């Protein structure tokens, strides 16, 4: 990524997960199959739900029937549904990140039968097979834990910046950043044991969303911020109008970045807007002259949406 020109190296965004992936491809295929079934055998439902669509999407090719279809296109499609009339609105309140549901399903279908098979072999053949059963069960629990999305208490104090992610602070420094100038950067390393959803550090409107394909260096590497696959969202703060940039950066294990919001979307402080699957880094950058007090230090454990990392000048 060229620090002098943020547009250099960008790639088109067509889905909430621009880098694709096997499980995401399965989800796309399932969506096409489900829509074909609905259109062929449930035309009344299809017509009723399409009549409930709000907003507009000129020349829309996303084939939106109900809000389940928006899950994959929420960052590029202008349609939406009134939550009070949406029969699927409750899915946004579950304790798991919705972009990871297909991974949860795939790992469950793989690991649960395997664990059961090892249990039977341990009982019928040799107790040593019990090790495989324990390993499969623990891995399944780990995957469930990875995609958790626990509720967070969002601070309401004025002039603060909350953490955009769970993890450990790795960098607190001033840098030159295109579109911001002299910026203060906070970098957070997310291990595979952290919650991996990303939250908005302050209230504002999205002005740019940029996706950069790249390498998959360790997220703690000094070069990862320049070379790794990443996605940036730029926001304009709602009251004073200053810019803020949040970067989702893939790591050695994390290779799937998810961004569920598009340009023009207003986001509240602490609102969930995406995730990075399986270990990563998140950076937040803000004009350096606006920082009054840094409330964290390198090595501090932070929690997305709830930990206050900066106090801003009035």
C-alpha cells in the first residue's frame, strides 16, 4: 500500500468478504440455490418480501429476496428491510458473528462425526483412540469460541475513542498517513483466542472503503501493515468532522477479512461493522493534534467497543 496514494493497489469489492474463501463460496452457492427454490415454489413469499424492501440499488444484480440475502451484500447493496417487519431480524442478536456461521457449520459437520468415531474406536478397539476424540472435541470448542460475538457495554462519555477490536496493544506512534497527515496510530494484535469482530471507534459516516490484496505475514511483523492483505474504512466524525481510519489487516493464519458496511453508512460508536477470521491486526488512525491523552500502553489488553484507548481534545 503506497502511503502517498491510498488508491494504489486497491481491488474491487463485490461482497462483504472480498478475499473470497471456500466456506464463503459455499455460502454464495447456498444462497443461489435457496433463491431458486423460493422463486420456483414460493412466489407469493418472494413477492411479499420484495415488496418490503426499502432503499434503492440502481441496476442491482444482487438478487435480494429477503434480509438473508443482504448478509453477503450489505456493503455494496442499497436495499434494506425494516427490522420491525423483518422475520429474520433476530439473527443479528445471536452470540455468534453471522459472517462466521458457515465456518461453524462446516467445522461442526467435520469435527463432530470425527469425534464420535474416535469415541467408538476408543471403546471398541483401544483406549488410545480417546486422544483423537478429546482433540476433535477441543478443536470444535475452539472454533465455536473463535466466532463468538459477546455483547459489550459501550461507553457514553464525550470525546473518547474506543478500541475497534479485542487484543493487545502493539504500537502507539505518530505516522504520516495519506488523507490524514500526521496521524496517531494505535495497533492491536488479535490472537486466535480473541473475539474477532471489529467495532467502530467513534460515531461517524463512512466515506471510503478500500480493499488491498496482499501477503499474509505474521500480524506482529513490522512489514505486515504495508504488505499484508487489508481493508480500510474511512469515517468522518459526526460532530467535528475530522477523519478517522480503521484498518483490518490479515495475518499469517487470518486470511479472510469481512466488512459489512459501505460508503454513506452512519455508524454509532461501538457498532459492529466486520471481522477478521483466525488471528489478525487492527489499526486505528486519527489526526495527532486531536489526541489529549493516551489511556493505554503497549501490552495493554483491550476489548472492542468497551475499552477507552484515547481521550480527545474538546
